[in-house]
C-alpha cells in the first residue's frame, strides 16, 4: 500500500484509541481485499450476522490492546 | 461516532472494569452495525446459541485484559 | 447487574485463580443471556460438543492470563 | 472441583511448562464437562478433525503464554 | 524454509510494522502450504468471504501486537 | 511425551523464533493426536482450506508472541 495511513499509535483520548483500533482492523482486511466495491458488498452481509459482528469486535479488541498499551492506557 | 462514550479506562472496582469490558465489546459491534433495531433483532438469536455466547464472552475477556492492565489490576 | 459478584482479582492460590477465570468466562455469558433457565438448557448441548468445549476452555485461558498477571503468577 | 490439581505455575523446564499448558487447556474443558466418559468419547471425534486439533493447539498456546511469563521464560 | 525472510522485528514506522505483521501472518500460512499456486487459488475464494477476511485481519492484529511491542510502540 | 523436544525458548534470530513458534503449534496438535499417520492425512485436507490455514497461522502468531517476548524481541 503506497499511501501513508498510519502515522502513530499515539492518540489524545481512549476513545480516539478505540477508533484507531477499528481502523487497524479494517486495514487488516483491506490489505487482503483492496477493492472498496467488494468490501462494501461483503459488509452488507456480515453487518446482519451476529457471529460476524462478534468476530469483528474481537479484532477491534485485540488491536485496542495494542493501542492502549502504546498510550500507557491514557492514565 | 460523534458522541463521547468512553472517557477513561480507569474504574473504581474490578467489577466496574468487567462491565466496561462488556461495553467495549458492544461498541466494537456498534461501530460496524450502528442500527439499534438490527442489533436488538440479532441479539434475540445469538442469546439462544451457546457458541455465540461463548464468542461474546471471549471478546469481553480480551477487553477485560486491557481494562485490568489499565487499572493495575485493582491491587 | 446490580449485585456484587467480583470483589477482587486476587486469589490465594493458582487453582483459585483458575476457578475465578472460569467464573469470569461464565459471567461474560450471563451478561448477554441473564436467564438461568436458558443457559442451563444450552449447556446440556454444548457440553457434548468437542468444539464448543474447546471454545469454552479458550475463554477460560484468556481470563486466566488476566488473573495470573493480577496475582504476579503466585510466585 | 474439590481436589487439588494445580499447585503452582512454576516448572523446571520450558517443556514441563508446555505440558502444564496442555493440562490447563484440558482442565478448562473438564470444569464444563466433568464426565471422563463423555470427554473420552468426544476426543475420538475431534482428534480426527484438523480444525478441532488446531483449535486445541490454540488454547494450549494461550495457556503457554501464561505459564512462560510465570517462569520468566526459563531464561 | 531455507531462505532468509525475517531479519528483524524492528521497523522505522508504525505502518511498516503493520506491514511486517501482515508478512508474518502470510508466512504462517506459507509454512503449512508452501505452494504459491495453491495459496493464490485459495486467496481468490477467501478474499470474497467476509468471515475469512475478518479472520485474516485477526492474525495480523496478533502479529502486530508482537511487532509493536518489539518497537516500543514507536513512541 | 517421553522424549525431549523443547530445550529452550531462546533462539539466535527472529526467524529461528518464528520457526520455533511453528514447532510449538504443531506440538500442541501432536499431544492431542500422537499418530503421525493421522496428522499427515489431515494435513492433506486442511492445507487446501483457506480458513484452516488462517487458523493455523493464528496459532503460530500466538506462540510467536511468547517466543519473541522470551528473546527480548531480538533487539
């Protein structure tokens, strides 16, 4: 991926960090499936499937561990 | 998400921390499926499915690792 | 959940910590499915399914990481 | 579980630690399905299923993280 | 695998680290399925499956935890 | 398992560490299914299944976290 999408793991707030974790989860998908059109089509399906949503939330949780540690848990 | 829903990872007690982990797990879903109506409909199904419940508990467990570390394990 | 079920992550022994991890895994389910009757019914099924049992053991393992760290690994 | 099966997370060697991780994974199952007869019957099935074996290995890996940290990685 | 593909976990930037995590995830597959032809064929399928993409993103997230820790989170 | 297969988590290089993580993932399977014949038969199947390969890569990633931490990330 040639463009620059991740400058730092530092965020101002915990919520910003959670939203960065969501971005990381989505980028993990995008590197495998670069087509916006395909990803949007797939999202229509999995956003209506409880197990798919739980799985998505799990990837966010794992990335949030990383971002939170990187920020010293915003203490 | 424009509103502010996460102010801090600090909680007074371990149980409050566990409940924050549950909130994080649910917010991880909500960012993908913002519709309250859809999420409530899906919950009716997965709350009766053992594997779905185990998966949900796993996401809570991962988020609880983060919250517990952020609080120095309430020692 | 109004009642107090988690006072501390500190336990006297490693085995007590493992059993607390099991409790955390079950509470992660209970927050999503509060009905004792439904959970007991579901347990009858998944307790006879190898993959469900492995998944349950995984949630315990994740929670045990948290509890063990909270206790300095009982060293 | 009334009997004492886990005395410590400390082991003499890394391999002993890995074997303790296996024990923890199995105990995570046993607390949910206490019947030796049922577990042995289920094992006959999942020991012939590649995905089930991978899932079992994953639970061992998670527990091994805990045991290895508890032992300072046997350095 | 006889050739040298991993020199270090150190990267200049967080984004380089994320891309190394992707490489680690792919190498984890390659050690089990060394055939480029088979892996490319399989990718055509799973790149159109939402759950497969989420699972792939999860492996990246786990590897990114390792790479980020190795780099002190690029602070 | 009577023979000695794991002497240490220390490795000279990051790549050696990744390969040790693969060995740990495979040993996690072998303790449950000791038969080389059965494991080889199963491998023929799952090595052609994208989701199985992703799951295998995930177990490697988890074990690599352990090995990398044990080696101070080869810094």
